């Protein structure tokens, strides 16, 4: 089954404790992206990657890191989480060569930073 | 001006009615436009995309695009309670970055 998976689905952590949210897709997509979704603010892009070893900042990159060492994986790293990073996070992927490609979303990771 | 604007709603319609969802965008150079549906606590799923002026129909859904007015809409005919969700308008920025509106919450009452 074609899908985007994220782990963990739910995470409660404390300020300053490094964490990684994994994202994996099995559709051989070049493009992958991370979004956060907050009430009243909608979906905002954190980072994206056009292909292996190619990443770039989205609209809200502060406090986050990413890497793209393999085509299928795009982990999101919070080196020192803070309470304002409490949010619902989505990973998404798509083919890169067309403007009309559907972005497939993962199931989401609900993060709470205390 | 925000890049993509939508009325947050809630938009309430009775079962069987037409629901009309609207979206405006600021970048006149935008080429591709998408409507996603998101149920509470779930991930967004694509309903339709449109890139030419005019109407595009798919079952009960019709997307309308007017590039001169920088306006995109989604019509849902014969609305069902299962259509109750948040509808996200998204515009493709240069490259493959999708810019989302904040979404319109639709409630269909039986």
C-alpha cells in the first residue's frame, strides 16, 4: 500500500530534550515536506526537500532541523524543544516533476512540549 | 495581505444543499490550485486540483478558477453529513511548495 508513515504518532516531552520524528514514504517520491498545524494558523511549511541531500527552509524553520540521506526518509529533528513547538506535525511527499502532483500526507504526529 | 485567504466559517448547510467554499490568493503568478479535505484529527486528503480558468467537475464536487480575480472556489452539490470537515485551499508557489489557507469548516446537518 502506498503510504507516508510517521513515528511516533503522539509524544509528550519536556523542554530541551532532543527528539526526532521520523517520516518514511514508499512511493519513490522526490519531494518531501514537513508542516505544522496550529489552531487559527493553518498548515505552515517547516522544511522541504527536493531530493536526496537537497533541503530548504519553509516558512517556519526556526528550532527545527532536517536531513535527507535516503530518498524514502525525511526525519524532523528538534534539538531543544520548547513549549511553542507544541503542535500537530504532518509529513508529506509527492513527485517533483509536475506542478499538478498530489501531495500525500502522513497521519500526523501530535507533539506536546511541557 | 495573506497569500491564501479563506473564511474560517463555520459554514452550515442542510443535507442536500449546495455548499460553496471560497478562496482568494495574492500571487498573480500562481498556476496550480488545490482543495484538500481534513476531518478532525486526521491528515489532509486531496479532493481536486485545477489550473485552467473555468470549472472542473468531479462527481458532486466542482472547482472554479478565475485567475483575473485571483479567486478559487469549491462547490459541493447534494451535501451529505459525511462532507462535514475542514476544507483547505492550497496554492502552488514556485517549485513545489504548497501554501495553505487556514481552512473553512463545513457543517452539514441532517
